[in-house]
């Protein structure tokens, strides 16, 4: 503790409690030698200890909770001693299986918590020799402020601890020993769950921010609802519903409610739609040109935007340049949102030079220490767990941008450059000072990277495109556009006959104009990063500028950001009608199957969520996507604002065949609106907070 703050002067009083007289004597001598006069050593059963006055602000327990069997009374005693704003926490060994935590949404994350059967059996037997119990339910806590209590020998049940306190942070890790042996240990930080209306109002405010609904005070909730029910159907976020379930069952709220910031919205991390991604993000950087977005949308301070998170680069660009009122960042992959959280935390906690090392160079040798000591207070428990388990991303020679799904593509490109003997040519391409110089170098690179043998072996491979994350529906759009070319129309050529050639032509139409029209060394950081694995001080996204860092490091810079880990449809279906002004859906509409109805369902939901004149910005691999007609029949007008014809450059990425602005021109009637109104009038559809205590 002394490494982080001046203990003798920071704390008004410190109480060290232990049942062992000999250990207490050792402690007294140590504090006398140090001259710490604010420390009182108490030789007493922790269950019986009471403070002379007031409550404490910090309780810590370090590798001590596995010693006393009467854990319930000890946990209750700690809860009675802790101040309402105090923190309690622990670090200790543990063994636990995934079965023991299934169905619990308040534990603050279960990444790496599972210990296999062999590990559980071995460590239980090993610690039993010292009469240390490591049952799966045994875990404890840590804390800080004016009064500090240190418990040196206490035994806590994890289940009861997490039930008794709201979780701030919960980290599970392994202590690796010689021979690959690893001891599971955890760190838990928690706080008291409140019985006042303060947390209820927090839940209501967070719910209103998630759904863009008017804030309804819990005290006036029934009156306000009855007044509003004639004009609107009640919208509730998943965060609100999870809070209702937990409070009804007398459980703590999900850990996201106890964080320092309200950016990350609760999600069920055990759901299959989230676990399908494993523990890996796909995109380390965003592959859409944010400069074009700003030019087309002219984002202003009154805009409420819904956009796909991806790596978070573009939405950070919007926040730093346009300052919209609210941004709802949506991604079904939790790890993409963990990456966004890391970036927002770095803005708030790090100076610009360290921020640049993390996201400009993608490498930082002291990342773990920075994460624990400076970034973690600004992150959710889940995001903090994720990056602790992925500290090697920034510590490895490869760095951030050669990790994740997109990192596989970057490594493949660099391997092709190396094996083809093009390293010097590519270096010259990335350092060219003029377009003419770049145009002279490009044919040497093109001759190899876009050769027919390479096309046959790599680029024409269906497996490669699947591995790169291109869905079958999007691939079909590329093939259909290729067949629509005039020189193929007279012949009855099928998709199967031309699939490899179509993908090959698509790559040519992408790269040739980029090399001819955009200068990699000065302006096109998308391809500079792909070829070199990092940005340069001259060429990088706008969110990495010193100006953006100065703006987004200010207090309250991210108050308008909400991070949703869910499908777009799930989020927009819960947003209040007419509350969004802009929806930026990237190429996600391409992923829908034309034979299904999901695309039309999402278009209807967008109509409900957008205000009159609200706009959808989308990109597509097709020149005339099949779903555009769906927009036009469901209250929108569509305008193609960019067409990538052969030989043209639509933007700095140039990966998509078309860019569209879809504008809402008319309102659709809500399906079953009358029945919904009568339901709300006749009965309370969703439990409210005023009857529940937290």
C-alpha cells in the first residue's frame, strides 16, 4: 500500500485485526520501527471487532480468508463496519467450476474463473494439508479511504461475499510456478448495496439513457407513467430488466451498475451469441473511412447516433470532432467493446505519449502495471479481466494490430511481402513523399501480390474469404455484380464458373485506385497500418491526435457514450420512438440472407427508432443491394452517394462498392399499438423500482 500512497498521512486511523498473539506482536514491532502512529493492532476475533467511532472506508484481506470456518458472521460483521461509500476487497487462492457461477449476473465476470476437475482436486488436497479450505464458494475482498481495517486471518465464502456486496472488480488469474504448475487466485473489490432511493434513481437514469426515453423519477413513476401511457408504449432496457430481476430476488445489481462510469451496459456474458467469439476480438482497427462519414452526415451537437463499435476508432472520431449529444455503440462481440473501453480509459488516465504507445505503435512493455494501477478504475470488471488475460497483446513484438482476427490478415500480407522479396519495395511505397513516386513503385508490388499464381493459391480461395469474415450473402452480392457486367451478359455464365475471377476483380478494383489516388505515407493510414503493423506520427486516425486526446481526456467527455453488447435489432427495438437522428450500420445489412425476413424486421425497427428526417448511413459490397427496395417500401428514401466503378476510388479504404444515405420520410404504424396501450392501462407490464429496495 505504501507504494501507492503515503499510508501514515493518508489514513486517519488503521486497525489491524488478527487472532494470533504472536503475529500481532510482530506487527506492533514493525509499525513502531516504521513510526506509523496511526496504526492500532487488535488481537481479537474478527467477528467481534467494532470500531470506536464511525465506519471504515477500506477493508483489506490478503490470502487470509481460507482460515476461519464461520464465514457468514464474518462477512456480516464486515458489512456492518463498512461505510456506505467504502470499499472491501480480497486477494486469495480459490478453486471453482463454471457450474457454480452459471446463471449469476452479479459476479462481475467469469473469465478464467473455471478450474478443471484435476486442478480443483489437486489444490484442495494440497491446501488441506495446512488446514486451508479452498471450496469453490470461498472468496473475499479489498478497500480504501480514511479508516482502514486489515483482517489477516478470515475465511469467506465467495458465494456469500458476492451476494452480500456489490461487485466493483473481480479478477481471476493464475500464479505460474516452475514446471508449468499454476495456482488459481482471485482479486475481488466490492461495496455495500444501498437501501436508499439513490441507486433506484441511478437505474432509472441509466435506463432512460439506454432507451432515449424521458427520465421518470421513481417517486413519481406511477403518476408520470399514467400521464405518458396515452402517447407511448413503455420501453425498458435489458439493464433495467436485469436490475428488476435481481432486486426482486434480493440479489445485488449486476456489477456494471457499481462502476465509476455508466458507459458499459449490462449483458449476459454466458449467452451463446457472445461466447461464440471466444476470448478474441476480430477488428483491432476500424475499416471504414470516418472522414467520409463526417462529410456526408455533418454530425452536430444535437445528434443521437447509433453505430457499430468495431474497434471504436470512428465513434471516437465523431466524439472528438463533432461532439454529438449521445452515441450508442453496439457490438455483439464483447471483446470489441472491451477494446473500446480500453481506449476510453486510456484517454482519461494516461498522458498523450503513453496513449500513443498503446494505440499508435500498438506496443507497451509495462502494460499490465498501467492497466492495474491507472486504467482499471475507468473500466468495467469484465473489460479489466479481459485485458489482464491479454496483456501479451501489447507486450509482444507483434503488438495490438497483429492480434485478433484482423491481425491474421496483416500477418498474411507481411508474410507474402517477405516471401516475395518485396520488403524494400513496400517500405518505399509506405515512405513515398508524392503520389507520382508511389505510382512508380506500385507496379513492382502489384506484379507479385496480384499475380495469377497468387490469385489461384490465395485470393481466389473461398476458404480465405470465409476466414476473413466475409459472409456468404455478401460474397454472393460481389458475384452477382460481376455477372452484371456487359461483357458477361450475352453468355449464360453461372456464379460457380466465375467465383474466383469475381473476387479477384473485386480486389483489383479496390487496390489499384487506392495506390493511384491516395498517398499512404501522409493520408491513407488504413493501408499503411496493413503493410507496416503500426501508424506513424504523420499518418494516423484523427482519434490519435494530440488535439483529440486533449478534448477526450476532459472530465465528462464520455458521459454521452453508451456501450451495448448486443445485436443491433435488440438495441433499436428498445429505443424510444423517434429518438435517434443517425444510424451508422457499416456493411451489416449485407450479412442478412435475402430469403429471410430479418432485414425487413430491422428496417422497420430503424423506422420506429429514427426521428423524421433521420438518416441511415450504410456501405455495401454491391452496387445496388437487394435490401434497398425494402427501405424504400418501409418509409425511407434511398440515395447512393458513392459508387465504386472500375478504376474509381470511393474513399481511402475503397473496399465497398457503394455508400448510401437512407432518409426517413414517413412513419410506420406500430404493430399492435392499440393492444399494447390497453395492456399498459389495464395492468403493470413491467415491475417498477419504487417497491423494491437495493
